[in-house]
C-alpha cells in the first residue's frame, strides 16, 4: 500500500513537471524564436569592429613567427593565416555567447571596440618583439530594447550585466578545454591545438581584468567575492597548465576556493 502511494506520488510529480515544460515551450512560438535569432545578428558596425579586432590580434599573436633566423614571407603568411583562423573563431565564440545570453535576458546586446586597449596591445607586442601580449579590446554592453516587452523596465542591472559579460570568457575556456580534450581522442594538429588553447586562455584572462570597459569590470562591480573566485579559478588553471602541464577544472576550482576563503577572511570580514 505504502509502496503504491510512494510510486503514485512521484509519478504525479514527474507528470506535473513535464506538463509545465510543455506549457512553457508551447508559448515559445516559432515567431519568437525567429525574432530572437534576428536580434542575435551583428550589426554592420559590429562586424567592422570584429574584423579590426581579429586582424590586429592575429598580427600580434603571430608577430615573432615570420621566419626562424631571418624574415620569411611564406612562413610568416602561413603562421598569420593560422593565427587569423584561431583568433577569429575565439573572438566569434566570445561575442556570440555574450549576445545569446543578453537576448535570453531580454536585453539588446552591443559590442564596441576599446581603442586604448588595442593600441596598448600593439605597443607591447612591438616593444617586446612578440614575447608578451595584451589581448584586451572588446567592450560589451546590454541595453533596453526600444520596442517590445521589457524584462526590467528600470534598465539593466549589474547582475545581468555581469552574467552576460562573464559568458564570454567562460566560453573561451570551454572552447580551449574542449579542443584540448578532443585532441586526446582523435588526431588533431598539435600546433593548432596548442595555439588555440594558449590564445583562448590569455584572451579570457585579459578580458577578466577589472578595467572598464572590459568584462571583468562588470563582474567586479557586481560582486567582488565572485570576481575573486573566478579570477582565482582562471589563474589556477593557467598555473597548473604552465607549471605542471595539468588540465583539471577540479584542482583549479579547489585552489580558487582557497584563494576566495583567504580573501573573505582577511578582507571582507
């Protein structure tokens, strides 16, 4: 008897859950999906920004790869085209993830270029002969749409701003880890995997700097504790990879948790 009641109870709960999901998706019509897909498109100005950023980042990333002992145009072009593909894919994933998140939060996404960061990156690359990079030139904003129903009529808040901005660096880490893991399963060009892995981690790290208008500034002003935890995770992951050649989200998170605990104990309390 009790067994039947238990089964009936959980069966009714599960049925109610699926009914709610069905009702939710029935209201999500094809017209709404099409409308959101249209909103995800980049504007002409944003495509210009994307192209400028990709071409200059690729130039910086392949700056010291135009020959071994002397200048070689063929080798340089091959390395530049490889860098162009890697940078283009990485920046596109970064921007697209942020746009999709903003659309789901019912905001209008907009990408701008941070010229100061781009100029600083070029100067650092040229002065150090490509030994050091500074990949920070993307500026992401969320706006209230001019038409339609608004989720928050008062305007974007810092929490939503931080969530949408953070998805960009997280997508780069996910892309780097996915390709690295996939290379252990199927044969992929080792140079391509290594360069893609390094660029995505560096790009995510620089974008997380707490300097307006970079992504990290949105997270920092929304929550300092979350910022410390996330930056600690990124630094731990990069440290484990660079020093011990360990690729582990678990170890990186444990180290980040210790960093957050020390920060909370000695700074926030």
